[in-house]
């Protein structure tokens, strides 16, 4: 009985399917720091985050990397505070709410902190 309760929560096959789909999308792109992003996503998967968290992190960081590519940044080592501010402005211009932008920034900061260590 108790095992039935946790079946949906620990849907390992579903999480693996989502991770595989995300990594496939990244394989097709030529964004900066894709190898580091793949390693970060796999580390999150090993830490057993939910499928929703994997999707949310992918959306936030992938959007940020696309934004950087459009700005001509080929490496995250040349990242500045102005880039982060411009990313926030572009998300506001797209009509995203403050809470959505905050979530995306949280994903980006966590990714950048992992790169810094």
C-alpha cells in the first residue's frame, strides 16, 4: 500500500525520458557552454530532482544561453553583470511576469555557481 503512494513521485523512467529529450535538443544546438550545461543537467538528475525541475532549469538556462549567443558571447568567461541585466530586460520585454523571471534567474545563477566551483 505504501509503495503505491510513492510510484508517481519517483517516476525514474519519466525523468530519464525528459533528460534524454533535453540532451537531444542540446546536441542539435551550437550554444556556448553546452558541454558544461549537459554535465549540470546530468548532475541534477543524479540528485533526483523532479522532472518538472529539469524542465524548468532547461528553460531558464537554455533561454539565457540563446540570449548570450544573440549578443555575440561565445564564452561564459566574458559574462558581465550588464549581460544579466540585459537578459532580465529582454524577458520583461517578452511579457514575462516578475516571478517567472526570478525563477529563470535562479536557474541561471545556480548554473553559473556550479561553473565557478
